[in-house]
């Protein structure tokens, strides 16, 4: 029997409750598709600070590297916000990304027909949107040295090497080949030297993908175009900080910020997580929406080449939504029945 | 008689035609309000490259510094895109901003009730939006040293000093005092040292404005919140690159990208310009919308303390729109009559 070692990082806030539901669904499809999942849990973020005084313990890195894939909930909360920077949950996540070599963050912005009214954009603007953001995740200004702060000045360095740009560009073009064959590379080449190199290298990588149409767009224009006409995009390729901004904007545009998954890949092992945060204000109340995490689990199965199990999950979610079941966050829009976190997980597991 | 020396920079593309209309309107209100405007024209961008082989000639800087205010159209176009960076129109604009000490860019995102349907957001989401972006304009990663590029790596430096942050923060709080008394300072303090200092200094400046509510928001969240609920904002205060991105996003959200003005201030003389670009594809056809430039002229009059003349202009624009006159770009939405660039200018001048 095919066997996969899955690292589980529940994290903080609603993390534990939503990851539990994803496991429920994973178990359901594994038994139906005849493979086995072995789970090992690791700590990250606030949960890790509480136990190890370290938001990203070595054990978590080692354990993750020993897994076939890692499923992750969310981190952070007011409890850890006033700690010094290196102890804060976010630092733990950044360290994990870097240690696992997760240089590519992939965020599909999917429209759920049932929830098309949840967007603040007009239905006709967003109906049919199908775009994905490919964000560089272990370089750029997030990790650039030197970085410095005293009372009178502070600086950070935005830096990219040719190799870093080439490998993320390659991921974006591969993604486009599986989709609508268009890449929009986003930069600020009219101002930044980094972006000039970015553009050059992306052009070169594009030569290996003659079927894919490449366009370049300035980041300010991209932020506008996402609002004006999101349908024009297929794959958006960009650096770490621009990707941070644009992928959040894109998810709000499709109106399903609570429903979107992401994959961070590139190293030996991939990390799969919902794009939403740890929502400490609603933790433990059984009202969190587990769908983004369950969809992240589906992306994980895709990457493990268990694509038919992944499809099962996606179809199950569509059916459950079609039948009118909603968690509280998406209940305003034509709910037949409002269900709890755990009920939603069970419904999807049953339909899978 | 009150006399003002106005620098005129028409620029490229539709720049000349729209600035002409703004001058028409300025002349109309000047004679009604009893002051005099003396115009001197300077070259910038592609127009300056063509004549002086320099996108920002010394004469333009000197002439601007000798003016009471500068009215500017737009620059750029395909003709100059393949020139080396220092000869490109954008470099000219950046040099002018720096030379004039224009450290504050103010961009109100106004909703025109007549055009509420022009936004891709739902009318109920944007009706009543009234926000302004205060963007730092002569620091940050745009101007930070060292900056470097070779074939294998490239970097830029995002840097801010305490003084640079304090002076732009002060502008934002002053702006808020004239408005709804709320400042949202946008940064990425969970990752960047620069943003940590930014937050500290903004907190300090806030102490002098006890009536103003201050909140901090991460830039990724701000990009989402602008789409989700733009009404929550009053003044958005942010650095150069984040401001570049968010102000363009905000203008698209209110649906009137072709209608919005901006002011760049802080030095001896202010620069007033529409936020849209030079639109080379429609230059010379008489279809460009001059309203953003005319509103920029109104902002200019405000800064010269000719507020009643400025109000005249704004009211005239509202009336002309109410009467159903539209340039082609905004004609899709209930136009009574589609008019040319020059007809629109004349209509506004007549109503002012
Ligand atoms: C928590 C934060 C450091 C992180 C980032 O900026 O990368 C988050 O916003 C994300 O996008 O995953
Ligand atoms: C043309 C470009 C250099 C400029 C900028 O990025 O500042 C423009 O986008 C703007 O916002 O005025």
C-alpha cells in the first residue's frame, strides 16, 4: 500500500480545529483510494514559543524534512505580539520556509459559483476568474542582508540573484502550461534595479516555453488591473513582497478569503496551508471555516500525485456548498443550513 | 492684484491637450476671483529628451523652483521606452520630485455620485467612500543607496530615517485633522526593520494629535481591506513603494482612475498632476478626459489659498457631470452628450 508521512503543524488560534477537519477528510479519501497516511505533529509559532521558547524549533524543521508533505493551519495571536521579533510566530514561519527551501508559493484564486455574491466586486466582473499567483518566497526584501535598525534610521535590502529568479520563473511557466498559457510577470522595473534583472531573467526563461504568452506589468498597475478586470490574468509571477500584497488582494477580489488554499514548494518537501490567518477572536467556538485547509490538503494530494483523491475532495466541497451548507462566515449568502466547523468537515468527508 | 507664477509642464502623450484645458479653466476662475496667473512652460520626460537629451533639464528644476506652483500633465510613451534608464521619462519625474523636495504625495480618492457605476465594485461598497492616500515620495526604496545590478545579481535598499518618517507622518495627521480624524499607517513591521522604525516614529508623531485615531495595518492586509470595505479608511499614511501600489489600487476602487488629481508637496513649491498616465494611444485625438488635470489645478489653488476659486472649479465639474456631459472614457454610464477634450474644458470653464 502507498504510504505517506504527513507532517502536521496545527499552529495557533483556529489552527487546531481546522487541521482536525482536514485530517478527517484526508482519512476518508485515503481509505477510498487505497493509500495510507501517517501523521506526525510538530509545533510552530505561538504554540512552539509556549513549549520551547522558540517559534520554529529544530525538531519541527527536522520532522518536516523527514515528511513527504506538511499540512499547516495558521499561526499568531495577541498573546505573542509583544515578544521580541525573533520570538514572534511570524519569524518562526519565515524560518521554516527558508529551512525547507520553499521558494515558491502558489495561490490559486478560485471562484465558487455558489459564493459569487460574497465578493465586493460585481458578479459580472468576477464570474469566471481563474488566476493563480506564483510568489517567490525565500528571497527578496524578506531575507535580504544587510538589514539594520537604530533609533534614527533603518534599512532593508531587496536582492535577487539570477538563479533565484530563474527557478521561480520556471515554476510559473510550468504552472501556465497546465492552465491558460499566459504569464504576467509583475515588477517595478521603471524604478528598481532588482526588477530590471527580474525582467531580463524572466524573458530568458520564457524562451523555453514558446507556447506561453508573457507580459510584464508594473506592480502599481497590477494592483489596479486586479480590481478592474481580474479575468485578464492566468498566472501572476512576482517577487516576495509584491506577491505578499497582490496575492492577498487577489483572494479578496474573488470574495473567498476564508476558502483559499496555498502550496509552498521547491524544496524536498511541500508545505500546504490556508491563506487566512489564525483568527484568535473566534478560536475554540466551532465556527471557523475548515474549507481552505481542506482544499490545502487537496493541493497536497495533487503534489503527492494522488490526483484522484484530490479531485474527490474538491468535488465533495462543491457538492456540500451546492446543497446549501455553510459555516457562519459565509452564511449570509443563501445558506440552507449553518453548520459548525466539525459538521462541515464531516459533511465533506461523507461526500468525498 | 494677487499674482501667481505657475510653472506649466505639459509632458508627453495626452499631457499637452489636458493641461491646455486646465489653463482654460484656471483663467476663467482667476478673472472671476480677481487674481492673476502668469504661466511659464518647462519641459520634462520624453518632450525634454527630444530637445535636451535629458528627461529633467536644469532649466525645468530652476524654473519650477522659481514658481509659486507647478501644474503637470503626464509623461512617457513607447518612443522613449528603450532608452537607457537615466534617459527615460520616469527618471526625469523622479529627479524632479527629489530636486523640488516633494516628499509628500497626496491623492484623494473621491467618488463622483454620477459615476458610481463605473467602479468594478458594487455601488453599496463604494458609495460614500472618502479616503486620501498620503505617500512618502522622495525616500524609501526608490532612492535608497546602495543600488546595483550586474548579470547575476541586483539589489536595492529600502531606507528611512526618523526625520523622513516624522515629516510625512505630520502631513498625514494634519490632513486627518481637516477630515475624519483617522490615520491608518501601512507597513510590513512583522518582516521589515524599516517598518519597525516607521511604526515607532508614527506613534510618536501621533502624540501631538490626541484627537486623531491611529491604527497600524500590514500592507498585505491593507490591499485586501481596500477591496473589502474602502469606507473604513480616512487617511492612509505609507512609504514610497507601498504608497505607489495602494494609491493606484484605491483609485481603481472608486472607479474614477481617469478623474483623480494629486498634489506633491513638502518643498518650496508644489507639483499638481492627474494620477493617470500619458495614454500615448489616444494622444491628439481630442478624446482624453481633462477632468483629473482640472481637479489638480483646483488642488493647486487650494494650496495657494485661493480656496474659493478651487471650490468654483469643483462645483463646475459636478454640474457638468450632472448635466450629463461625458468624455468618451466615461460615456458608457448614462451620458447625455459625448464631448471632446476641449468641449469638456470649455463647459467647465463656463460653469466655473
Ligand atoms: C505572516 C507573514 C510574515 C506572511 C508573509 O508576509 O509572508 C503572511 O502575510 C503570508 O503571506 O504568508
Ligand atoms: C512613473 C513612476 C516612476 C511613478 C512612481 O512609481 O512613483 C508613478 O507610478 C507614480 O505613482 O507617480
